[in-house]
C-alpha cells in the first residue's frame, strides 16, 4: 500500500479503535519502506510491531 493511501485511511478512520485484522507492505514513491500498514485503519507498524501484534492474537475455533 502506498504511504499516501495509508495516510488517507488514517484520516478517514479517525480515533476509532482498530484490531488491525490485516497488514500490507508499505511503499513510498514506489519503493518498499520496510514498514507495514493496517489495511483497515491505515496505522503504520514496523516489522517487529507487526510480528508482536500477530503473535499476541489468540486463535479461536
């Protein structure tokens, strides 16, 4: 996801809580930044932050 799109998502989402259900790699001017973006709210996370969020989720069946 382009950084510009992530910032637009953040503005549209506002201060609502988000459980960050899915992530996309972040790009800026066509180059990979190394960060990840929540596809729902546009929050930007480092690789480590994303890994910790995913690892902290509990699997329910």
